[in-house]
């Protein structure tokens, strides 16, 4: 019986406060603007992935997500497999005693503990976990920065899930993508009382995928150019300063304005893309009323490519923010059996099992 080599890891979801929307190179997933996100707690939203390989496996690589076989022939998954195998091959070429794992078929098994493709950044956690599980299996000496360059090719936002805390993704200028990498702005411990509540408006699969949506926006929106070239570069600076200073009012204002700007370019896309619905807009109103009652910004909403709201707040304002959402919405169905799931931010540990 041939040997089976195996490694597991988990990767958390990240939710952007400065959104990535637009590709300058769709093949390498090189973005038209830098972005910044907060990594959420692995206890709450994460992908767990086991990568294994063996000469005894059937010839084709396979991927099982939440028990269903996935197509791995797509260019993005293939790019990740190819890059990781090439790095393993370098190790094998320099040390002939190493088993030739790079030549064995891969079997990947992933589980999400939240609804897949519901606009909860499942592809981010998914590709981050896939890349790190294979890197662990191959015992690669790669840093999170190196892995972010590979995970980006699976799904752009995945590069940010390789770091914990507050994470930037530098758009870069190189045509080969070598400088389009994620970096840590600050660890979660720098601003540990940051919290998020997720309002699961719908756990259904999203209408327009991020990839298709952003390509159409780049091609048709007249608002888009100003967003990419002026608005986002300015906000990246403002956001990094807000995080360094632990200034929630600045953090919250930029977060909400950037979400609005992103959804405005979606509406300005032709044909228009509507990710927000009436419940999303009601959530915006609730956040506005919370902030009006407090006389300052203590809650900040943001929406990705779907109707679900993520509301950031500080732990000391738990009752005013998460408490109010709970009271209004009640404990209805949704993710984890609750409409609002309260979660912490996290540092990423490279869990090797
Ligand atoms: C709105 O990373 O899913 O969540 O690179 O095509 O896989 P692809 O796109 P993806 O887009 C995420 C878009 C977003 C904003 C963000 O996370 O920055």
C-alpha cells in the first residue's frame, strides 16, 4: 500500500473596509486598486482544508467542498496547484532524499462553517486555506507574503486571508504580479476590541459573481475610473492612519463611504448590478440611527457582493450596536440559526495538524 501524505489547516474570512473591485489583469487577478480588510475569527467563519497526495490516488486532482465534488480544471485552481507544485519540485531537485510529492495527484477536502458564496467571502477563506494546506503538505518554506501571491491567483481577496488582524493588499505595478501582495497593517492585538456583527439577509448564492460583476463595472462605469485612481488611494491612507490611531470614527466613516462608493459603481454598471436589497438598506438606516443617538460614529456597515450587512463596532458599544440589531431582528433563521452572528477579529495562526 503506497503511502498517503496529508496536512490540514484553517483560514478565516476577511471583510474588506476598502473594497477590491476591478482587475487590470484577469488572468493573474491583478487589481485596479489596493484594498484593506479585517480578518474575522476562525472560531466563527472559516474554511478547514485537508490536502493529501499519494502515488496510489487516481490520476486526476480532486477537490471536495462541503461534501460536493468541485471542478478543479478552472484556470484559477490550476494556477495555485501549478505554482505550489513548482515550489515543491525545486525542493525535490535540491534534495534527492525527499519524496516526489510534486508528481502525485492531490486530493483536497474543504469544509466551510458558513453558507458558501452568499457574499460572505467564502472564496477568500477557501483559496487561502487551499494554498496553505498544500504548502504545509509540501513543507514549503514560503512566507505568508509568498503564499498571498499564489492565493491571489485563486481569488483576489484570498490573499488577505493569509494574515490576521488588519490587512492590506498592495495593488502593485509589475505585470507579472510579483508586487501585488498582502501585508499586515496591524495585528488584531493592536485594536483587540474591534467586533463585527453579520446580518445574514440571505444565505442564497449571489446573483452576479464578483468576477463577472467587476469586469462589467470596469468596462462600463464612468464613476469607476475616479474611484480607482483618486478615491481609493486617498482612503487607503486615511484607513491605515485610523487603524494606527485606533480612531473608530475615522475607521467607521471611511468604511461606510467606501462601501457606498463600491455599490454606486455597481449601480453605475451597465446593465446595473444590485447587490443591496430593502433589508440591506434598512440595516443602513439602523446604523445611521445608532450613530445619531450616540452623537458619533460607533457602528459602521459594509456590504460585499451580496445583501448581507457586516457591521463593525467596538466591544464597549456592544449593547447599542449588536444589542439593537438583535432586538429589532429577533433570533430568526440565517447563518448558525441566528440572523445576527456576533464575531471577533483574529490573528491568523498557521495551524498544522
Ligand atoms: C466585493 O475576491 O471574490 O468582496 O478575484 O474574482 O475571485 P475574484 O473576486 P473576489 O472579490 C471580492 C470583492 C469584494 C470586495 C473585497 O473583498 O475586497
